[in-house]
């Protein structure tokens, strides 16, 4: 699918920009980025809860394996699945490529013309900010997709942790 998004050079050449419309679009784009960042927080909360649970389960299973003779290998196998899940959850927690809300003051204070901008050019400035939000939203969306993938793998490993015990129960 081909993109019809204007480049920054094309935006700079536009005349008669509707500043109020661009402000409205900025609000919508910021809301989209806020949605993406709230999904990030929710995914990380789930990952933290599972992280704590998986670590507790792994330690408990390793402790039980030490006290159990016939089940020790099965319990260690189950604990290892939880350990692998902990690694995946660690990845979820540490994916940090996200856009940010707002802009750094340095963006506006590095050139005098930003501070002395005239009304006829303010629309261009808003449009440039709107353009920059495209990358922030896309980067955040990709990071969320990665978090969902690794979180799904961690949940699958948590479920697979039961397999050594099920195999033991069926064949013992």
C-alpha cells in the first residue's frame, strides 16, 4: 500500500494552512499516542505480575525438587519452563522504544525563528509536529506488538511448565 503522507518539504511549501484544523489533528494524534502508551503500561503491569509469579513458582519447584526423590527431574523440568518464561517477561519489561507525549524544550529553543514565528507560519510548525507524531505512534505500535509477542510466549511457557508433571502423571 502506497503512502500519500506529505513530506516535511511539501508541508513547508504549502500556503493557506488552516491552523485550527491542524491543532485538531494534533489533538487526535496525541490521543492515539496516549492510547498506545496506555497499552504499554497495561502490558508491562501484566508482565510484572507474571514475572513475580514465575520467579516464585520456579523457586518453589526447585525447592520441592530438592526434597523429592522420584519427582525431582520432573519438577526441575517444570521449573525450567518458568525460568524461560521469566526471560521472556524480562524482554517485555525492557522494550523501551516508544514515542513521547509533548516535545523537548530544546526543540523550540535551538533556533530563534521558532520563538519569533509569525502567524502565517504557525500552521507549518503545527504541521511539522503532527508529521513527527507519525513516527512516534508507529514506533510505539511496533514496540507494543513486540511486547504482546513476548508476553504470549511467556504465557505459553507457563502453560508448558505443566507438561513435565502431566507426562509424569500419565506414564508413572
